[in-house]
């Protein structure tokens, strides 16, 4: 191996000024570009999926638990009164990270000149505002008058930017809401915040957020009753397994549904992105492999007299193959180094400075999202080493066919 390593180093150093020097650089660039494309592709894919999923979870959660009613309309809920029992059940399920009780109610927002059908989502003190606050583009979140009291409620609401434009509403404006029931009931609400998720058809076109106490009063429900529970699991990638375990623990009159079923089209679209990414990375690896094969073949052809001389003085085919295998590994390692540095740097720049924008109308977000997953980057490198390492053996196999007598008179 020392002999092979020494000769391969001499080949790389003496390549300057030759045609093989150019293809050597091209080989390194090919591997580096492949790594850059792979890192950026996965970072954008994971970032985009995570961003869209987090937007969905603002209104959808991982799973939703409701009471079975005729027609099973998820926005016309029956009261769940056994909140204390369910809370104790939730606490005993290790898969659950957290849960929150909510109420949905259909209604119509009416201004002097416009009206619009909406879904009022009532939330309580257990609602997680941390992530939702990132979507508020004007105003603030609602303030519950007294989280410790069950007899008071606030009339503050948060509406979407789309609804605010359609109804010409701004932060601080008053608006009437007619709740769909018999007989209809009306409340005068105050807009204190405006949000935007970019998921227009799913949420921005119809959802507003207010106090769960208001809906309890409208529905004449008990003070602790909820319309449904939003459940969040610790590991979303294990959603199906968690669903089965949680389903077995729930009372038979309650209906448990996954977000992947409620928003099936959206999650099918996200899964389709995985397929497209796999195809792209496969093509990039194929190009990188052919690139290295071409580089090694050119270097072998250019050094045919040297191969003939080495065979004449007693070097075996395996020794000479190790020489060019070492050259190929040099191309691979340098390509990996430059590719990782460039790819990770570009991802960090986009993550920090949001350089590349997107059209939120078409992509639901206003900038290219980045999520660097270090285990994935490690697997990209390991897969590249394994695949390219095997591919390098292909061009070196031609060495056994080179005859010393013909090689020594080979003209460049």
C-alpha cells in the first residue's frame, strides 16, 4: 500500500500542466457539486416539509379527538364533558407530548358592507401560543380575561389577513358574528390580531381564533366542556403507531382522527416531494459516478507507458490498480470536503439571511426554508463513499488488459 500511495501522490503532483490535471479538477468538481446538490436538496425538502407541517399543526394538531355525532361534521361538535377523566387518561399515555381542549363553531362575520362565513375556533388557557405568535402579522394574541375563572370570557378575536382584506377590517375594529344555531345568536367581537399562514384554502380563508368561554356560553355548555381535543405526539414520524395505542385507550363514543387523514391531499403532496427528491439525488449520483469513471480512464490512458514500465519491473496488476484506486479516492475525498463546506455554508447563509424569496401564493411561504439534518448529511457522505468507491474499481479493471510491450511504445 505504501508503494501504491507513493506513486499515486506523484501522479497527482506531476499532473500540473497536463490534460489529466484538468480532468482531475473536473472530477473533484463533479463530486463536490453532487454533494452540494444533495445537501441543499435535503435541507430545502426537510425545511419545506417542517414549515408546512408546523403551519398545519397551528389549526390541525397531530390528532383530533371528538364525540361521535350524526353526520360526523368536524365543525359541528357535541360537548365532551368527561374532561377530568380524559386528562388522567392522556397523562398515562407516553406517546402524548401535550393536548388542549378547543371548540369549533360555524358562523357569519358581518360588516356594514360585507359578510363572510367562517369557523370560530375557541381556545383556552392551555392553548400553545408560542408557535402561533410567529404567524401574527399585525396586532397581538387574545387575552383571556381570567384563566382561573369559568364564568368570564373575552370577545377578542384573531382573523386572517385574507379575511381582513375581504371584510375591510383592521386591528381594533368591531365586527358582528352570527353563530349558526337555532335560534341564531350574535356577538359583537373586537379584532385584536391578524395572522397569515399561507395555507389559504385550508385555514386563512375561514378560520378565526377566540375565547373558548364565549363558545361555551353560546352553546349553553358546562364550564369545563370542550368540543374536541387536539393531541400532539412526541414523535410525528411514528404517528400511525401512536394513533393505534391512543385509540385503544379512548372511550368508544369518541372519534380519533389523524391530521394525515384530515389533510390527506396536502400530506400526499408532501410525500410526492420525497419521491421527486429521491429521483434527483439518484441522477446526481449517477452523473458523479460517470464523471469519476471518465477521469480515471483518461488518466490511465495518459499514463499507459508508465503502467507498461511498472509491469516490466515486476509490479502486479493489483498493485497498479491500487495506485489508480488511490487516485480515485483522492478525487473523492477532496470532492467530499469542498462539497460539504460549500453546501453547508450555502444552507447556513439562506437560513440566516433569507436570501432567496418565494411567492407565498404558490409556495405558502415567502422564503426558501432550510432545515439542516446532520444525520442525513452523514448518510449522504457515507452513501457517496460506498457507491463511488465501488464505481472506481470499474475503470481500474482495464489495467489488466494493458500489455507491457505495447504500452512501452504507446504514443501520447
